[in-house]
C-alpha cells in the first residue's frame, strides 16, 4: 500500500508511482494507492495511468483486472464500391 497523502502532483511523482507499480508487478505484488489528491488523480488520468494503477475518479482503488487486451478479432470488410 502506498499512501500518497501530501505528495505533490507533478511529473516526478507520476514517474515514481509508475516505476513503483512496475517493480511491484514484476515482483508479483499489487500496488494499492491511497489518499491521492484530486490534482494527482487528474494528472494520472491525463497520462493514461489511472486505469493501469487502479485509480477510480474518486481516488479509491478499483478491483484489479487483467490488463486490457484484444478481446475480439475480426476481418474488416472491403468498403462497398
């Protein structure tokens, strides 16, 4: 668990959280983020990391799911001439 209370919302924090998350995943652990400020949640959403890190708009971790992947493959049809 990582308590982000009082942590500044800047690029250095985003980098540190992303690296911590990656290290935890590689070691077989799940990183839970708590008490992130609205500004930090907004910045993580802007970078596209809020979903990866399991942050909901309200700042509470969501239930972890497998990383998104290709759910369905299909052939695109040639456009009608």
